[in-house]
């Protein structure tokens, strides 16, 4: 099953991912006309409420195409109903994604997480071993992530940056479960960008109300994350909504940032 509109195509595939997902999971494979030899993977979602795509029989998703050309997947949990959509926007040359978590229980659910993974491991032109072509707005300046002390992370391949204003102290916070670290630099924009080797192509992901951006640069995924905060609470019958966009263009990171500023709603990011 594949959907094509404009220069973009999306198809759903079930794949194993070595040590990350040895039992397999569903990935949305994104390709772009003119970028042959590169495909991007999207786990939508990777995590939503108590569901994740690495454990249990429900890690395989059954995506369906609507009459409008959108891709939809839904799943019912004990406490909530999940509904996800991915839509190709050929006029704006981007993809819009959405995760809706509706509380179907009789009690308020609290600390409800979500996570969406956009990975580049099968897009060889965009692999950036040291982060030398991964662009983010850190401490107010657009720069590549090789300019920050990635070596101070427990695993320099895995780094996270919290949104500016989340914490007062400039400290490094380690995570020992999956060796990685939140670095001291702060994220000042939701867009996280990867440039191609020749810097003539760029791709990126941004979410509404970004709380953190992260990069897992190991040999299996090489993924970019732009994530909102967990929902503090979702009362019975109400819905928590996550929205985001995936952008690509023939140009460098500045061209992609300009594209984002043209298409993203003004209320997505208060710093605009």
C-alpha cells in the first residue's frame, strides 16, 4: 500500500530493525522524486500512552488509506484510544502528522507520553556520523551538533536538548538505561534538520509545542526527534493532540528553515 502526491510517496512496511526491533514493527517509508537511493523511515508513533512499537503483538500497525488520500491507524488500549494520521501536502511539499489520544476510561490519566521517530539510516546521502550536517537552533544560534560537546554524553551518538526555559541550571543529565545524555545547550526552535553530503538537499522534522529535540546517531537508525512534553493529564472523554510536520527541499538548511516559516502555523511556536 502506497500513497503518492506531488514529489512525495509514503508506503507502510513491516520490518525488523536488528537490535532495536528484532521482532519487527511497522515503518512508514517516505521517498521523494529526484532523491533516488534515499528513503526515510517514520515510526508514527514510537510511543503513545502505554503503547510502544518494540514489544507485544500490537507493534504491527495496520495503516489504511482514506478517500482523501490520508493514511490512518487506530488502536484501542485499556485506558485510551489512539488515532494517528499522516497526510501528504503536495502544494506545500510536506507531510503533516497527528497523534490523538482519547481517554476512554472513567479516571483522569496522567503523565501521558508520546514519541515519534524520523530515521535516516536508509538515506545514505543524509547520514552525518559526527553531526556535522545536523542543524538545530541551540542557545539561539543555528549550528551543527558537532559544535556541542557530544563527547560528554554517556554515548556521544545519543544527545538531547531541552527547550529553552525548561530548567535554570546548565547541567548535563545522564540516562543510564539507554546510555545517553541531555546536554546543557537549549533548543530554541522545533525544527531539526539533516543536510545531504553536497548540502543541496535538506530534510527535517518539527512538532507543535516542542519540549525537546534529540538525535540517535547509531548505525541502526540515525534518527531525529522533535517532541512535545508529555500530557500532564487527560480527563475522561478528552483528547490529547500531537501535531507535527516533515519537510524536504532542494536546498541547504537555510532553505528548509525558510520553508518551515512559510508553512507552519503561527501558533505552533511562541518564539516566532
